């Protein structure tokens, strides 16, 4: 039987903020970039069928995935030792599903000594914001980004002990104008999920060398 340690985050108001570069996160950080994997009406957090989600990172994520199963699958993330699955509701426009062209996962320390996620930990967050990559004011309304820019669906996972994670699904602005996102059973599209699955000792090393050392390590590759 799959054992899940599930973290639920508080709901935040949906509004526009300017995205933060890695250097803007205090107290140590590192970045892992991933790509689109698939659309699927599954939710590995609950192990049940659900509204449609857009997945990134782990290529073999399934409805009943465990950490051990994820570790046997290939990842398309910049860090080959990160087999995590990252997902959000699927955006559609004119009957077409929209693919993000990149997914960023910033792991942040905030000056607090962090520890690695325990085995089986799956986290859901409703702390969601939209952002425009080339707008510095943070005062724009959703889907009204300057043409030629990037629209981001940002999800933040807060924790007292584990790494704070900022997950950013990036889309071409023109594709998102007028798009809608799939909703959960409560009719709310404002959420995102992640299932951490790092190879043994790897996340612990990143936490030690970057987060707890208060160092901005940038993008992890290899």
C-alpha cells in the first residue's frame, strides 16, 4: 500500500507578481529546470482519477506512483538525480491543450536550516499567482502580459523544516490569453502539486551546500 505524507498549504489570493530571479531568494537557493511530460486525468497525490493535470519532470509518473517507482523512471529535468514529478491544472484554449515550454523549481532556504523531505512525502499548495516575466511592476492583471513575454503559473510550497519550493510553469503569453484552467472537485483551478524523488543523499547534499550554507547555487545540471 502506498504511504503518503501529504502537506496541504493555505489558499492565497490570486494576483499578479513579478517573478523572482534566483538571486532574489535570500538564505540560499538552487534551481532545477524541467520540461513538459504529458497531460493526464490522474492525481498521484491522492492515487485517484481527477481533473486533467499538466505534468513535468518524471517521464513515468502514474496514478499510483511511489517514490521508489519514480526513482526507476527517466527524468527530463536539468538535474538527472531529480526524479520528482511536478504538476498543475491543464490550460486549454479553443479546445486545445497548452504545453508549458519550461518549468522552473527553485528550492529556497530563507536562512533556516532545512532538512530533506521524508520518503513518500507529497505536497499540494493553493498558494498560486500569475506573473509576467518582462513586467517589473507586479501590477498587471492575469493574462494581460506584454506581447512577446512569458506568462507564468507560479505555485509556492512553504514549510517550516523542508525546503521552500517555488514552482513556475512558463507559457507563451499569446497562447494563454483567453485560456481556462481545469478545476478540481471544488471548482478551483488554483493549485499545484509535487512529488519529490531525489536519488539517495542528493537532496541532502544540495541542502547542505546551498540552502544551509546560504549560497545561491543557480541551476543544477548533470
